[in-house]
């Protein structure tokens, strides 16, 4: 029987733990933790993500300092806002919601966030801590993947892991996290020759590219652990209804995998949970 890795249930558990932790810390610190999510423009998917994050903040007793800017907002204006939030003692985490309009330099904005308030764990200083195996805020999606594997007591030591995708958001930090757990890691990408032979030998396959049904049943060995990080919006030609699917051909791959994450309900909820976790981690340092 294939075991479905339920990220939704685990995210709920983590949020309950964070709520309790906040209730213990708040009398000592004198305020709730604060998360500032900055959104620019009117991307519908981004708006939905931001609403979800703000609802999650409220549920666990975290203050939300969301700011929504028009699409034409300048780089200078956003930089000034981030600098103000860096100085704001009520704010423990800052997140710039991606993607941004094309005229904005997201990397420069990310570098402006103080490393201790880097809720997304993507500041070069925090990535440097990860490379060196040191304590620091970790990138939310890969950290969520690792927490999900840990919850199901999946042994990583000595396993062959293949990550499809080399982004700074997921692929590269996840490779470092798996290495830290003594897995043997391969990163595959658009220039990888004969991808099916690479994934076919893997004990763990992580798909993080953004291509529907990229990973098929024929590319996965029996009893592999399959983690689907992809979130793709597809429209049914007949019904014209949109749905979310991952990078894995879920229905067919689950026939042979030992563990698999669904989309939605797998890695997605874990990303939000780890964002809240990072913010509370920064907040706890105030004690």
C-alpha cells in the first residue's frame, strides 16, 4: 500500500504547536510575533497565497503587517519599506511575495531584508549558514519537505536522492539539507541527458520544475519515495475548469511508489507552516 504524505495534516499540527509556543512567549516579550508580507500588483495566485498566509497568522496569534502595492511601485519605494520593517520592533519576519512585476529586481529586495527577519530563508547569509551546516533560517519549501519526511520516519542516510530542478528556491537548498542527512544527492535539470535513467535508480525523487506530469511511472523504481513540489494550474479543454496539479503523474506513479505527496495537500501547506515557524523562531530570540 502506497502511503500518502499528508502535508495538510502535518501543517495543522505544526500551527497548533506554534500557537502554544506563542502563548508561552507572549507574556515574556510583551507582544505577539509579527509577519510582514509585501505584495506588488494583482497576480491572482499571489493574492490567494497572501490571503492564506494572513489567515494562518491570525489562527496562531501572530500579527500580520501585510502591505499591498500597485504594480507600478518603484524599486526605491519598496527598498525603503523593507528598511523601515527591518527597524520595526513589532516585525519578526519579512516576506516579498513572488513573482514581482518585471521592472523590479527581486534579488536586490531580498538582500535588503535583515537576515534575522528573512522569513523565507533566502538571504545569502542564511543560505551560507545552510552550506556550512550552521544554525539559521532555512528556505521554507525545502525545510517543509524535510519536516514531512521526518514526520513519516523516512530514513535518508545512504539513500540515493534525485532532485529535478536546480532553483535557489527549492533544488539547491534541498540538496544541501539532504546531504546533511547523509543522502547521496544528484541534481537533474533541463540539460540532464537521459533523465529516466537518472530518476529510475533513485530511492527518493523530488520533482520541482513546474511542468505537469513531468515524472511518469516509467521513470520511477518500485517502492521509491516521490515528493512533488510542482504547482501547476491546468484548464480542462472540455469543461474549461481549472485545477491544480503537480509535476508528478500522481495516479499512475502512486501505484508503485512507497510514499508520495499529493498536489494539492502535500508540500504546499508545509511551505506556509515553515514560514510561520521561521517567524516564531526569530520572535523567540527576543526572550
